[in-house]
C-alpha cells in the first residue's frame, strides 16, 4: 500500500466515524418531552445541513429505528423499548445507591437534584428528584447534554483524560475561542476541587452546582442541583454545595462497600 492510499484510508475511516457519530447524535435528540421532531428541527438542533439530516433519517427508517409521525415529523420506534429494558436488566448499583442521597439533598436543598453520568461525549441524566416548589426545573432521565456547559457537564469534562477532553473540545463547532480558553483555564481547578457551580450557562437565570462521584479514586458520575437564581441567595448556594460534596462522598463510599 502506498503512502497516498494509506492517507486516503485514514481519511475515509475518520469520515465514516464522524457520520456514525452524527447519526447517533440525531437519535439522542429525541426525549420524553421532545418525542416527535421535524427534519428542520433536528437540523437546527444539530447544526447540520438539512440534506444530511434527511439522509440519516432515511437510514434510520430503513433499519426500523425511526418512523413517520405525520405532518413531516418523525419519532423513535418501539425497538428502543427493548433497548431500554436491556440497559435496566444489565443492572447498575449506582442508581440504587444514589437514590436515597438524591432524595435527601432535594429535601434539604429544596431544588431539583440530578444524577448525571458521562456516556461517550454526552452528559446524560440517569435519575432525578424534583423540587417541591411549583416553579422548578425538569430534566428527563436519558436526556443527553453537552459536556462543556452546565455544572454537571463541566465537572465530568474536568475528570476526562486530557487527550480525550481535547478531542471533544475540538469537535464542538459552536465553541468560540474565548469560551474554550475559559474552560481550559479552570479545568484543573475544577478537577482538584471535585465540584463546580454555574450561572446561566444552560438556561438564563438558572444556577447549578455539581460534585463528582468517585469510586476508588475513579470518576463515576456527578450529583447536581439546579434551580432559579432568584430564590437562591449566597448562603443557600453555599449550603447546597456542601450537601452535594458530602452526598457525592456518601455515594462513592456506598459503591466501594458494595
């Protein structure tokens, strides 16, 4: 094989991997609340040409994963019910052991409390306990989020190996140089502290804080709180951060003892 052929082979493999990643990102755009979506809607969410979205939808429809929902919209098929059951049957003690801590933090802190794992290059909510307040944030379990905005995402990003973190940041098309520099400048601080707070990074007027859960020193997930800033004074935020740090340690200890 010539050098030119080897380079072309590598280029084609990278292109194929990128196409596969984009197709999976399209599937992850569907959630309990956004269960039907149009091609234009998906193109906007993914910052992808409409022609590419239609091409991916065609492949997914041919494999039985996507079906028409009428009026130019699409939905996931029942194949994903079986996948969800397979994931639950595989068993993960994390959710079981974290649930009492989530309830305790939500009750003491008064805001929606989340358990979030890193799945590939996404932060995914795997469990939640909602705030008792009538005005509260709602997150769907299974909802994917970026790894560079929001407290849980950033604490998980900081726990990644540096090379993988760089590859992820390189892949984010809408990440401007100032924001990337800010992320890279404080990532070591976040990693050392094991927690971080955010102000309006995902939704305007929303405060969030998250702490990293470790098992035998290795990152496992994050426990986080999110709520409207108007009812969270400095003393409230400090108290919630303390709850999260101690809650993360409690979950980690329970995982090690399991």
